[in-house]
C-alpha cells in the first residue's frame, strides 16, 4: 500500500520526530510505501531518509495513495492555537472526501475547549480507526463523538527500544516555554517564563544537585524553543551544569543514560521510562500527568508552576530512592501491543473501508 503519513513533522520538536521515525520504521517493516507531509520537507528527508513533501501537497498525494495514517502526538487540541484542530484535521477530512481510509494512531486528544474543535474532530475522523495514547484522550475522543476510539499508548512507548546503558551521576532536565494559546497553529513569537519562575527552577535544581550529588544536563527537546529557557535557568544556578541541544539520533541515549530525569517535555519523560529511569514530570498538560498514571513505578508528576517547583527536590530524592523498575511497563503491555497491532492491521482498515 502507498500510505500518506500526517503528523507534526519538519519543525524543531524532537519528540514529534521520534514518533514519526518509529512510525515510518513500522510501516516500512510491514511492506508499505510512505510519503510524509512536512512543514519543511528538506529537513524531514534528511532526518528520516524517506519520501517527504510539503503539507500543501496533501490533496494531490491522497489521490495517489491507498490510505492515510494520522498521528501520532497531540494533533487534536486547541490549547496552542484556536485553529490547531482545523489545521491538522483537514488531512483526514480530505481522506474522507476522497474515499481513502484513515488510521489515527498514538493520537493525543485535548484539551478541546471550543465546541467547534469537537465538531471538527468528529467530522474529520468519524470514518476512521482511532487509537489514542491515554485515558484522558479516550474520554475526550468519546465526548467528541469518536465512540469507536480505543486505548493504546504513545508511539514512542509502543515502538521504542530500551537503551542499554549504565546510569550516570547526572540529572537530565528538559524544560519548555509556557503554553499560551494564540491564533496560528504554527508558532510565531515564543512566550518566555517569568523571571520568578526561572529563579525558582534554578533554586530547585541546585537543591536537587546538592541532595543527589548529580550534575545537571539541560537537554533541549525543541532547540528553537527550549535552549533559551535552559540557558536562563542555568545562569541562576551555582552547581555544575551543561546546556545541550542534541540531534535526533542522540537524544534517546543522552536522556536514557542519566540517573534521573526531570521532564517538562512529555517525550523526555517517555525516553526516561523506556530506559527504566526514575522520572519527575513537571506537569503543564494532561498528557504529562497521564504518563505518571500509566507508569506510576517510574514517574512522579508534580505541577510545573512555582509551587510545584518548591516540591521538586523532595520528589527527586523520593524518585531516586525507588530506583529503577524492570517491570514498570507491564501494566501497559496490552496497550502497547494493541497500538502496534493497529498499525499492522492497516491493510484490514483499507479492506473494511472498500
């Protein structure tokens, strides 16, 4: 089958690129031919070594394809932009109009704060096979009218391999700018944390370093957005730090080899979980808290606001005391298998829609 793959690809977010890399690997292993829709096709071709075209070519590519794979990641949400859902849902809506079956997999749903967002989600994906990544997404998908949606996991959790490494005496920290919804689905001016938040983060991380004996490695999951935040926090700290912006090929090993992960970025936490490392997740969105609900033996979620940062040192010490847990993913093994099987059943989705 020739498959159009539509996610958030070609920007600067390594989490989304990890999702896409693993999804392409599985589709190619299953014998499918793929073409990815990207906001920067030349970047995506270099990263993934696969056929990538501009998002604007979606109508043409769908006429040449047998199916659409939509996802993964948080595509159906109106938190970052009022038009985010319309932007992403236009591809499955086109697939529906052209009679192409759609598989939505590893999908994050919500928040959906506007009635129109739910309506657009239902219109675009009402014909599709939908597998979401967490229970909150499943609830919101059902509320939006996607009653056949099933529960899986994030694609990096489903398809990622466990890195083999000895934990180092350092804390991998992945922060991000605040989320402030705007109009455009792609970002213009990036908001920046308040000075008081930066100072509170620095104090908390210095305390973590003092109590654990670990150095601090700031790891950008989105260099264009995160590195400036990391430099600002590091400038207030007195303990040893380094600020890194790794390429896609290195980020999993860099985070997975740390002895402790403090992640505001969702996929920093996911990479920590894959490596069976203790994770303190700084929760700014339901997806971060959902990771702690799914893998409670490894992930502790605290608020990402200043009050939450006061609790960070105690949470970090407690997480380290629990140590690694080789069986931590056992509770979501069925959901991981279901997510992988949803991709493998793509040909069946095509035949059921014929």
